[in-house]
């Protein structure tokens, strides 16, 4: 079972287009608890407490607060029929609007490629935990690395525990995880996997320095999106096929090993 994990994007939108949602995320009650925890911070510490947690500028604070107040927790599939909630909902893969998702371009994929995404891709999230591409989500602001203490959990890594790992790679599934997530998000899954899971991390370099790939954040985000799209186009089912990825990058076997595949930009800046 091949499963791919990626990070979300800070930029979000309620994508009002022709794509329908396919159910609710798997951890609806946990999401509701986290939303309530954010409201508690505002009530107890004022907007300044949230600004510190979110690490946003004064200019962004207002829009982030509006998003928090407009958020309507969804606990069951029947809630998707609520018009007041539906106008804020859209499929996760269409809702995130960062560089990675623009490079992935799911809105122009055909039905077979979108079906591959739905069965192979997991988007990690501080608020939702993990979602499939067509699970219904609303815009929010909460990064996995945020220092949000909830109940007995000092942060989100403790709050989510092994729930994400068990959802993505259940014990006994012999799953192969293609890790295209940032370190911040991968940390919420990889250390909690059972021993029968295999992980292959893909790194994208713009050159080599001291025998290691030179990684740049923006370029890596774009490359990750391109790789997800390429996998969907090729209906990839075996991790061994990853080395054929050639969208602007080439596999560099000299720096790769069983658990890490390195790809170098063919035209580095």
C-alpha cells in the first residue's frame, strides 16, 4: 500500500468550484476540541495571545481572527448539507493555495488522476490531523509546530500522538510511505509508525555542497507538488518507480539510499 504525505499551505481559500467534497475528515471531534482551545485563548488572553501563537503580523491578525470566528465545526456527514457551513467548505486539495498546490494543479487533473490522489495522498494538518484530498475542510490558521497546549498535551505533537500514523499506515498494512512533507509535519507521523511500515523520503536539491544536496524551501515546495502530480499521472503503485521522476529534476543515485531519494535540479540557479 503506497501512501504519500505532504504538508498543508498557510494560504487557504473556500474553493467554490465544481468539485464536490467526499465526506468529513477522520478526526472531527479532535478538530472541534482544537477550535475550542483557540477560542479559549482569545477569551482568556485576548487577540494578543492568538497573535503570539500564530506568529502573525498586525496586518494578518484581523483576517486570521475572522477565519477563526467563521469556522463551523463539522461532526458528521449530515453537516455537509447545512448551507451556512457549506459555503465555507471545499475539498482539501482545492482549499490549500500555496506553491506546492499550485505546482500540483489538481483542478486540471482528470478523473482517474484525482481518484489516484484520493486513495494515495494524505495532507497533514495542525487542526485536522490528516485529511484525504476530497475531505471537506474550512480555512483555518494552525501550524503543527504551534505551541498550543490542549488538556494534558503540551503541544500538537502530543495531542495527536499516534493517531495520524495509525490512520495513514495501520498496523499490519505493510504500508510504504512516500514522505514529501516538511520536517515540521513529518515529525507528527514518522516517529509513530509501526515497524512494518517503510518510509522513503524525497529530497530536492538545487546543487551539491560538501557532498549534500542544497535544499531551498520555495524550490522544494514546487518540486513536491510536481512529484505528486507526476505520480498521479503515472498511477504510481510501487515506490521503485519514483526514480523515474523527471519534471525539472533527475534522480541522483550517488546521494541516495534505501530510505532517501535525492533529486537534483537539471537547471540550478
